[in-house]
C-alpha cells in the first residue's frame, strides 16, 4: 500500500442534461478526518452520501468538499394563471351587450398582465434523481484524483523520510563507534580522574574512588540508547516499506528518536558524541516535520 500525503487538491466536472456539475476537494493536514461540505441550496440531502464516500477513501486530513451546480441551459414554460383568466372571462360576461361581444383572441389574452407567467420549468422526479446520481459520480472522480495527488506527494515524502532515517542510522553508528566509548579509553579516563582526585585529597580511599568512578561510568554508558535507536530505525524502515496510513505510528517513533537523542546529549562526555547527538536532534526534527504531512 502506498503512502499518502494529507495535502492535495482535485477538481472534477460533468454535465447531466441541463446541469453543469463541478466538485472541488481541498485537503490539508489534520490529526483526524475532518470533513467540511459546501452544497448548493436544495441539495443538502446529498450530505450523508458525500460524507460516506469521502470517509471510505481517506482516514486523516482536513478535507473541504465544495459542489457547484449551474444550469447549462434554461428551460422555460408558460403557466396560465387560472384565477386571473377566470376573472377576465367573468368580466367579459358582465359587460356583454355593453362592449363588442367578439371572441377573445389569444394575443389579447397574452397582453393582459398576469394571465400567463413565463418561468423556469420545474424538474420532474426522474430528472432530479439523474442529477443527484451524476453529482455523486462526479464526486467519485474527484476523490480518485485527490487520492492520486496525495499518493504522488506521499511517494516523495517517503523518499525524504527514508533519507532522514538513513542519516539517523549513520549518526547512531558514529556514536557507537566513537573512541570515547571503548573500554581502553574509558579505563584511561577513569584512571586519570581518580589520580587527579588523589593528588588533591590524599585522605580519600582509592578503592572507594574507583568504585564511584565505575558507577558514574556505568550511568554514562550509551549502550541502551544506541540499541533503542537501532530498533526505532528498523521499525521506521518497516513502516515506510509497509505504507498505508502510518503517520501516527511514525510520529510516535519520532518522539522516541528525540527522547534517545536528548539522553545521548545529556550523558555524553565526548565532544564528538555531543556533536553527533545535536545533529541527531536536527535530523529528527526534520523527520518529524515531514511525518506531520503524512496520512
């Protein structure tokens, strides 16, 4: 399954009968799936179907779906105002014998205001159902286009994050291989520290000093942090290969990466290890920024 970014835009158009249908979908980062719909007046009944279809395709992101519908052509109809016509005919009967009794002509009736109204034709039930079905079909095309765009961006994000994880692995190896962590160097440094203390305080117990120095060295050891970083690197690589909606799990790993790098910096007794720890923090921050864009 491919990775998906949470950002993207899609537009789909269709024509059904005299209707022109346009869907626009915009997606940005979000902790969950938040749908905001804008539907024309009179089409609110489509909301449940629209929400269901979008929810089936996306699991995260703030998505705004806008439907614009306009008439590609106007269909007019003439409607007779029966009350007005009846009133005119009743008046004609009342005036019989007073005015010319010649039959009323069509052009005469059309010239009387209010007898005939020219208005937009009302759509039938079949036409409305066909329009709604076309709108939902057009939505499916917009959803497919948005998925494609999010997948394309997700592919690029995956490459960037893989490079970040690779760099984290390199820096972890650099910390692990630093000479300051070798038993010989640790022993030399402890002996030097103990000798310095004994010079300044001859009454101190050398055995106790060696024991305390060994305890401090144990607390400063980075073995556990290095092992955990390696495990997190392996987990991140597995998730990136697996794909799908893995953003939350990668965000958790980013927090774990950051925790271990902080510990390395606090325990470090070597300038090289400290520098590697600080660079780790920079790379991890960059990694986490990209994770925020991932579904």
